DNA sequence: ATGAAAGCGCTAACAT
DNA sequence: ATGTTAGCGCTTTCAT
């Protein structure tokens, strides 16, 4: 049960532990044949590095912390896959936590990760997070902090996002082009950039087309399937119904659409529907949902790369403030009125 | 930027580091007022334990490794939430990895987690994992290993599962009760218990009702939405079509159902549908999908508890071989022919 | 109830 | 190219 250490390898090889350490780390000043011998012996003896000893010595953990609202969306797990790929390629471990959209849980998670001494922290904010105080230990200790998708416009943050405003604008414009006159917007908590921007893009398109913004047509929810159904019930009771819905995510859009259909509303003829995220669900519902696609995997890779490069002293995050990735509107049956 | 250590606290308090260490750990032989003083000072000075030093000393990491096929299913992220809750309540960290249904990636992940010296490993197997050799380092080092949902019947393993056979049996029986005579089964890789059992439950119900098993009606896929669509295409070409489909997960069932509907097949009148997992999508498709529900969150909590209790020397896993959790059939529109 | 001291396994500055 | 040495911060045995 005894673990093999570099001392064991050293004494077998009759060299010093330092040589073994260097050999294993591929240090330039060790001869190739020595390195080979060391690596062979290590393998043979079943050696594995003791990361604690190493971390203790170097004061680095080779671990990144991640906080996301939830894991169970296609988007998030795809982003995580991208993050993980780059991280493991570079010898970094990941500690992944979920905030469940709660600022309180996010705070706890941040503290836990701080105490785990992660080298860097990657965050997508909970919908009700306002204060960023729980990240101040990271700022203070200069532990790099990187936000993606759900970000906050703070001075020292680095944000990786898509242009939500632009995409919402395009989507709404597209619906207007399909002769929608009364477009309703179902959004998320507007103190979160993604939802604020989608809302603003919607408004922008309306005003550009001289359509007044009707407060009755603007609803803020948690964007769950259930909320979608609630909204549908509300719509069924309205006298002056919308002829289009732009919903800030696909799940909520799908829930809402389904309930309306069940009650005889024709989609898209009577009410057109657009969602956001290009969740697999968007292709399962009928009609297929028009939505905005963005590259979660690539976003994850980028975030991870930025972080690790920074930790390795390259391409410092300090001068970058924001990176905006490409996204695209995918038009499907749910908005094609004709 | 300097970290506060127990030495700093000790010298401030004019006691020895040993006392501070004991005080922080709530050691019985330290007086209450000393403990209070220590805790106060620690707080005041912004002390955080150096887990590496501690791990190095104690040879424990307070970290659990997790390998799951993917994160992006409702089921998995719910299980993880349960695992995480218990883990963090007990001061354990989690390192979560995805195998992407690949035995090869699973192997790499296992090695990484082994080298991270996790105290215990929690696994849900990839669909094509056959050999369990990559876990042998854990067996050898007696690092506890716990499998859930997708397990392997190996001697030294502890498995937490539901009774897939029974649930598949009930589901198929229910369909037969709805006058289905030709029930097709779309399953996953049958070397994985969950899919083998679901297949066997299906066969059991058929044979009990004297319905011959028609090989043409048995398809093995990766259970993705796309595969569901492929199956639908196949069905459309069959002369002697099935009148019911029992699919081993909801996503695939939904994809298949949608494509059939699109091509004029009446669900459930012409073909009834049952899925598995009670994924949110089961309630979004039309008609709503009959499915099997199981308590992911509770499964996660249980798995985590078993592991941690074992690590703490309680209720040893060594005598437990398998824990079977309750599940239930949820009948919805997709199987109600009447 | 508290202290002294050794050592967990590794790394890196400083030799040689 | 390789060796010596001194810790990193904590825990724990043994002593008082």
C-alpha cells in the first residue's frame, strides 16, 4: 500500500531525488538517456506524482474552478466539454459546481473554490446575482476570474459572450418580416446581461419598425417549461392576443407553444414563435422552433484557453475586457407564417 | 499576497502551532476559551487551511472523483446535484468528468482521477465499456469504487440502480394491456446493464403474453434523437408495421415519434410510444410520452452518502453489493389507445 | 491542556 | 549534467 516516491526511484537509480524530479518534469538540463531511465523506472515501479507535495511546494494547484447555474442544459454541458478538453490537455483539473440560479449558492460555491485554492475561476452567473462581492477574495488575491455567457459588466472582469442584443434584434426583425405586428417577449431576469440584452434587442427592432412597445407584451419569468405553460394560460385569456412570441430560451418557448397548440392556437399562423439557444428540443417540437444557435463547445474551449494561457503568463487577460463570439439565427417552421 | 498560516496565528496568540491546529480541528483536549480565541484570530487574519499541506500529511484528499457518460441530461445533472449536496455538506470536493460514452475517454478520466488521488470514485459507465481493467488501480489501492445506474456486475463493485428489468416489464405489459400486438423495442448497447435489462424486461412481458419475439422488431442504437429519426424512417418503409414502440430513453422516443407523426402516422392509435427516464421533453411532445420515472436526486444523495460513510469508516460498502431504488411507470397519452 | 519536533513528498536556489 | 539542502504548512507522537 506504500506509495512510490521520487526517493525510491532515486535510490534504485543511484541518483539524487532532484534529478528524478527534473527528469520527470522534462527539465532541459537532464540528459536524454537519464530521462528515459527515470521515466522507465517510474513506470515500472508504479509511481504517480504526489500533487499535494508538489502543490505545497509550488503554491499552484493546476485546478480550475467552475460555477455554472445548472449542468442540465445542452448548452452548458457542451461548454463544459470544451473547457474540460483544453484543461485536461494542459494538465489542469476541474472542480465543477452548480449554483442552481441562486446567488446564495453561488456565494457558497465561490468560497469553497477559494478555499480549494483553484488557480483560476470560470463563472456563468446565477440569474439573481447582483452583488459581485463574493468574488472579491479572488480579485484581492489576483486569482484570475473569467465570466462567460452570463456575465457582469465589472471593471476587472473578463467576459466571453455572444452579441445577445444583435441576435435578439435579428430574431425580432425576422418576425416582423413575417408580418408579426404584436410580438410578445418572454424574458429572464433582466439584471442578467443575457436577458437584458435580448430584451433590448427586441425593443430596438420594434422601435426601428415604429412598433410601440406594449408593456402588456413583456413578461419576465424563470424561463422554465412550467413558466412557458403559465404564460400560455395568460395569453389564452387575453382579448388582444400577440401574433408572435420571442422567448429568451427554447425550453420555455416549447412549453408555451405546446400549451397554446393544445388549446387550438395555430402555430405559426396565429402566433409565431422564436426561442434562443438551439437546444435539441427546438427540433422536436412541432413546428420546429426558430432559434439562435451559438457554439457552446468553442466558447468552452476559448474560455479555457484564455484562462490557461493567462496562468502560464501568455496573452494576459489583463488587457482583454470582452470577447464576443459569433452566433446565428436559425429560421424554422415556427416563424414562417405564409 | 502572503497566506496566513497556523504559525502566524500561533505567534499572535503566543501559543504553539500544534495548539492552533488542534483548536481549528475542534480537538477535545483544547479548552473552550482557547478554541474560541483561535477561531476568532483565524477569522480576523483571513486564515484558510492549506489543504495541500493537510493532504500531504494525512494522505487523504477529501475529494471524490465522478465519471459520467454525459452531463447534459436532466437525469445526470439531477444525480450530480444530489451527490454534490451530500459531498459539500461533508466537506468533500468533487471532480466531475464526462466520458462521452467512450470507454477510451473513461479510461483516461479514471487515470486522471487516480493520479489526483481521489478518496473515492463514483462512476456511471460509458455504453461501450466492457473491460473494467482501467479501474484495477482503484481496486488494488482499495480506493472505494461505486457505480450507479450504468453498472457492471463485477464481484468487488457496489452498484446503485433501479430495477430496469421490472420497469421495462411493467411498461411493456402496460402496452400489451392497451392492445399492442407488435411492440418494437429500441434499445441501447446491450452490454450495458440498463439496456440489457430493459430488453429482457420487454422480452419477459412478451413471452408471458405468448407474443413471439420478432427480431425485426428489435433495434439497437445510440438512443440519440437522430437515431430516433432513423428508426422512424425504417418503420415507414416496413410493410408489417409495429403498433407500439418501447424505447429505452425519452429523447430517442421523442425523435422517432415526431418523425412518424410528420409522416402521417397517428400516435398512439396506429403506433403507441413509451420511453424511459421521465425527461422534461416527455411532457413537451405530443402526445405526452409514457415513461419510467426515477429519483435521480435521491440516487445521487444515496451514492454520495454510501461513499462518504464508507470513507469515514461507517456502514462499510464491503458487505453491500447492490442497492435497488424505487421507480415508477408514468402513463401518459402516448400509450392510451382506447 | 499545551508544546517540541519530525516528517509527509516535492521543488528550486545554489552548489559543483 | 547532477547533487545538496532547505523548506512549503500541516499533523501527530511523545513529552511535559
